[in-house]
């Protein structure tokens, strides 16, 4: 580490106390603001929670005794950015399918911006010394790991003390542990205290960093040998051997590429003077540096193959972006040894690290902004595949439009109900009635058989169409002979239908509304508003069973004259 960095990180005796108090209060604020028990957060709560959590952490990592103005400004920017992203995510609800990715992109951007700020990139731009930036990346990582370990040990000690005092009928600690406010405050204070101690020992952590990198560099040797064998095997057997071995090779390949990246930098380190002098380790690092690019290319081929087969989805677009970043790193690492015929390849890797880190930070920040709608892009791509005949109607994933692409997907699905192709319009209308998403990758190949299993005990054709749509939209309905009974309208005006199958009763609720188009189902405005409620029933049921409703202080289902399940009224 340079002298400048050393001056900037002098010991500060009060640092552990200051950080413990600050993060303890931040944890208390998070407890009172957050809505952990809710699936839908109020936007202002989500924004304030993110601001408290990320802003206070950014300030804790950058605060020094004689340097607080710039860290405070940086923390304020971090709080504002993460609050805005959290607000957007909370507002998204079901209108966007990839909202969690926005938040993840924001976290990645902040995580990369932190060591750049600590190294003074905001002042020195590209003149920022690489060794300072690299130093902060490792020391921040070690500090986080150490502080989290301390929090875990602190809780373990707290539980032991609680049990000890409870043995003599002093239950104060036990009661405190059960309080949410105490847990968040205690965890924040413990993390802050540990972080303060560790930040006061950056010179020692720098030495520990060297030890960690030494251990990692040793691991580089077997990984380099294994990757050489792997790549030679793929070249000899063809890429298909990889596809046959696993259905999802991309995450595996990217994970190995990331591991190779870490181990290469464990050997390369801050500068040539610190880089390992062991020739075996240097050759292993070189092999890993060259291997990242083919691993990233295989990931790109895997992703492209999957997109060619199934089209775009928001998740696959984010996957393409991740693969693109991996390819960029791999290409830079692959070119570094070639330029200059091996001379100075480590320095070129370090320069690439700095440029790519800044680029990735900016890219992640842009992706977290409301500039792109990957759901709309995916829906457009999927519709184009269907209309061009690239994918057959019975193989098209209508459920993905309903559940996976947000409002853009549902709007596209609604447009398909007006399709000139009767089969497309029919399935699109039925998909709109789904009350839960079928399993991903599930292909309903027995829809017609399940529909044929239904015996209707009422004549209302509109209600029959809604029941058929629900059965088609849920793979669990009517695999056996089943009977549909009209239970009439409830107090809310919705029509109730009992589905009796295999001695079990499921109750459905429909709002028939008025038909808004001429789609085959004749009720595009229909919505399933009550999920099927399974009620255990005892009699066995066959296709010829007599299924009826009888009066009995309330009403219940009878099969062959025997009561089935519990009364539903």
C-alpha cells in the first residue's frame, strides 16, 4: 500500500465506539421502518430502509477522524441512489417481473464504487494508483467477513448468557432477544464495533491480505491443471458433451470463470514487486488468465443456445449482461499476455481491472435506472417467435406472458385473445384465468383429456367456459373424473363452483363480468379471485358416481349418497 493510503488510515481510538453507535442506531431505524412481514412494502418505507442501511454502511467504511466531509457526501449519494432504487422496486409490484434485479444492480454498483472512492478516484480519475484500489477491495472484503463473524459470535455468547441467567430465574436477556428492535440494534452495534476495530488495523489486515492471496495462489495450480484438462476434453468431444452433462451450464461456467479471476489476481497482486516470484504459480496464473475467455465464450454459447430454443425472458436478458461482462474480462485477460509477447502481461491485467471495474460500476448503475423494460423486450420477442411459426402454438409458453413479463406480458397476452388463430385466442383467454403459475418448464400435454374428465351439473355455458379455463390453467385439476357443481352466487356477487375430484372438493370463485371481446372463452374480463381450497373427503369417486348437494343445517357435498368433506356453509 502506498504512503498516501497509510496516512489516510491512521488509527482512531474512538472509531469502534463511533461506528457501534452509528450502526446500532441505523439498525434500530431499520427495525421501525422496514416491513419484513409484508410481501408489498410501502415505497417510502422501502426507500428509507435502503437509505438507512446502505448510507450508514458507506459512511462507516469511509469515515476517518480528520476526514468526514467527503465520506458524508459519498454516504449521502449512496443513500439517495439506493433509496431511489428501493422506491422503484416497491412501486413495481407485479407490473415488472425483474424488479429484484434492479436492486441487485444497484448493490453491485455501490460495491464497486466504494473502493474506487476510498482510493480517491473521484479526484484523481485514471491517475488513481492501482495498488490503493486493489488494497481497498481486499481489506473491505476481509473487514466485512470479520465483522459478520464477530456478529455471529456475539449472538452465540448472548444466547449462552441468556440461558445462564434463565437458570437462576433472570429472564431479562431472554426477553430482550425476543424483541425485534433489540436484535437489529445489537447486530448493528456489534458489526460497527468489529468494523471499527478492523479498520484501525488496516496495516495488519494488509499483511493478512498477503497471506490470503498466498493461499489462493497455491489453489491456482490445481485449478489451472483441471481447467486445461476440461478445455481439452471439450475440444476433443465437442461442446455437446457439456450440454448433455447439465441443463444449466452457464452458472457453472461463470462460477469457474469468477474463481479463475480471483486466483489470477491473488498471484498478480498490487504490482510486479509484490507478485509471486514462484514460476509454477506464475504459469498457473497465466493459464487461468487465458482460460477465462474460453469459459466466458462457452457461457455465451450456452446462453445463446437457450435463447434460440426458448426466446428471451427478463432473467435471460440479465444473464446475457452478466455473460457480456465476463466476456469483456476474459478478452482483456486473454489479450494481456499476447500484447508485447508476454512481457508485462501482469501490469496489463491490472490496468484492465481498473478500467473494467469502472465500466461495470457505471453499467450496473445504468441498469438500475428506469431506462429499460426487459419484460416488454421479452414479450415482443416471444410474440414474434409465435407469429413467425418458430415455435408451435402447443409449445408456446403462454403462462410466461401471464406471470413472468410483468404488465407488458399481460398486455401482450390480452392482444393474443384477439388473434386470428382460434387456437391462440382460445389458449390466451384460458391463460388469463389462471390463479397460480404452473411449474416453470411444465408443458400441459393432457389439457383435452382433463377437460373431457369434467361432468357439469349445470347448464350455464358462460360459467362452464370459466371452469374449463381454470382447469386448463392448473395442471392439478381433473386428472381424474371430476364433477362441477354450481353453488350459486355469494354475498360478493361472485359465482361459486365446487370441483369434486377423487373424493376431494375444491371451491372456485368467479367474477363473470361482461364479455369485452369475442374470444372463444367469451369472458375476457373474468378473473379467478379465490384460489382453489382443497377439502379432504372420504368417499371414493368414479366417473359414474352420483354427486349432489343436499341440505344439512348448511350445505355439503355428497358422493353416491355419502357426505364428502366438511360443510361449506
